[in-house]
C-alpha cells in the first residue's frame, strides 16, 4: 500500500514563551535507524545527516514530541473520516482524543523551540506509514488506538528516570495520567462490545501483583510501535 505522509498544519511563530519550559515522554517507532544505546557509557554515532534525539531533557522532550506527532496524526485521520457505524460516544471520544493529542504535540513543539536551538529540535513534519490500518474498520482503528495509548503510558513510565529537571518530571506525570485515561477509555469501549468491562485494566496493562502500569525502555517501545515512523532518526543517547 501507499505510505501516507502526514503533515502538521500549524503556524511556526517566532516568539516562544519561556514559561513553557516543560517536558514529557513518549514513544518512537521503527523509523528509528538505531533504537538506543545500552545503559553503559558507550556512544553510538548516528549515520551522517540523520537527526538524533539527543540526551537528557532534550532527548526526553524530542522523544515525547515524536509520540505526540504520531498520535495527533493518527487521530486526525480518524476524525476526518470516522469509520462506519460509530456510536455517538465513540465519535465524541475520538474528537476528545484528537484535541488532547494535538494540544500535547503543540505543547512539546513550543517547549522545545523555547529552550533549544532549531537544529536540536525534532522536525515538525514527520512522515508516518499508516498502511497497516484500515481507517474504515472499527476494529482496526480501536486496536491501533489501544496500541498507541497503552504503549505511550509504558513509554512515559520507562523514560522517567532520564528526566533531569524536577519540574519536567511533574509535567510528565500529568501527561502520562491523561494518556492512561485515554487507554482506559479505548479499552472500555472495546470490552463493552463483548460485555467484558475488565479489559480497561487488563493484566496486559496493569501488573496484577503490584497494581501498577507497566514501563518500557525506548528500545522496547520502538519494537512495539509497529513501524509507523517513516522519517529516520536515532535515539543513541537515551537509555
């Protein structure tokens, strides 16, 4: 199938407010040429001309920005042409998730541009391959939404230790709680179809022995992303 190029249609504004010095976490897909380095001090040099997310707070912000671009692009496709037979509650939910993810995307773009030089900021028009998704099919859309939301939660949790600034960690905690609400809502809709409302907090999402959401390292997140990213970039400085 033909790959779909998703472009962000937003103003580029030159002046950024400094109070948006905040951060978050996220997920990236197999468009990464090299997932991540190990936890040791080894350095992996990215291919010439390939963007690297960076390390520390910069890397975490770019990492989050990559996920939010992906999620915003996905929900944009969904709301532009809702699948047939969608109940009103599903239409409303998808519109809400679209609004949230677009806000998250713009939030991270503004934070990055306010605090780092342009050459350090992830491009704002990443290309995605959604050819594996049938946007006219309810099951395909909801299954993908669950994958993105579940993996996003685990990615935030797994990358939290990389954050260097306390204020950023607070923001990350707020955003991951929103992503968890998204995941629960999607799971409830899918479970409700089968009269199984336990899906919203299934053992694949919440560890039954600890009562906590799971956590994934960037390399694990990349494997779970399923090849949505086309634009190549590396994450050699993230754990």
